[in-house]
């Protein structure tokens, strides 16, 4: 199977145009043209599963159109989208911000999907997508170290009882590097598919695909395409077992 992980920055682009005429003003610009380029790139990758971070769910930027729906229709994929802020968050009452979320797209048979929420942080959404032979979590962790610590604990609690092989994918925002993940990886038994620790954001590895030992990575690449401030991750994998090995 081929998995694509991509923080698309709401389709708003990258480079100097994003910051012209004032820094970060690109977040308020229309995104349709750049989203067409992103969609064409995703079509060229032809993923079986795509995990998209920072998706516009239908603000004025995207012409009131959910970007996950647009991309899914172009691929002929099933999609799951949700706001990354919990229902009680004040951000749900703010224009534009209340249309910011994450999404899964897939052409595989989906046996279940669930929205979980971290106990701490502003961005709290965890999307759980269950396929026939594995379970995939999509996350976008907090910008603050303390909240990421709590969120990783919640993420471990969410995956520890799952019997199928697991993938955790997302923008983990680990600005201090891999050491932030050491305890989580040791406790969960997950492995980093990015064996060479190649950067996905500037010179940092912020976007991760972590997987159970029962999942074999057959190809991993980070195309240097500049349609967002993050590079996409393209990973081919095979599931070699349907259940985790019993302990003891």
C-alpha cells in the first residue's frame, strides 16, 4: 500500500508570495489555484491512503468548498474530515479558524473511523481510521513542549489496546528532535519509517510516520515539492501480520 502524509497548509502555498505584502498574510489569501497543483501532485503519487494536515473545511479561502472533498473526488476516494479544535473550543466560533481541520482519504475498505481528542492543547484532534489489516492515527501535535508531552501520553493510551498493526502519522512538531519521542516509541514499540531522519520542514524532521514492527516499509521518500511549507512524505508498506504478537 502507498501512504501519503502531507501538511498542505490549507492550500495557501509557500515562499515569498505567502508573506507578501505582510508576514503570514498568505493565510488569508484564496487557495483554489494552489490546491489544484496540490491535487495534481497527489494524483501523480496515486496513494491508497492520504493523511492530510491543515485542510480548509470550507472557508472563504477555499471558495466555501471543503478541500478534503475536492481532493477525494478527484481521486475517487472515500474521505473523513474533522475540525482539529474540540466542540467547546472558542476557536469554533471564529471565522476561518472554525474551518481548519485534518482528513484521511483512501481507496481501501474502511471498517471504522473515530474522532478522539487530546486532553491538552489547542489542536486536539486524533483521527483513527481502521482498515481491514491495520489501524492508522492522524495527528497534529501542539506547538508547546509541555502540551506535546501530555498529547503523546494520550496517544499511547489510544493505541496500546489495538490488536491490529498500527501506524501513527502526522505533524508532530517535535522541535527538540527525536529525543522527544524516545519514551513514546519505547512504550508503544513503534518504529520511525524515516530511517535516514530526512527533514520534512526546513532542516527539521517534523512530519512522522511511525509503525508497528508487523509493518514492513518497502519505500520511503520525501519529494522536494514546494506547494506548502512542509514537504510531503510518500511511503510504501506491507502488513506482514494481522495482529500484534502476544506478550509473555
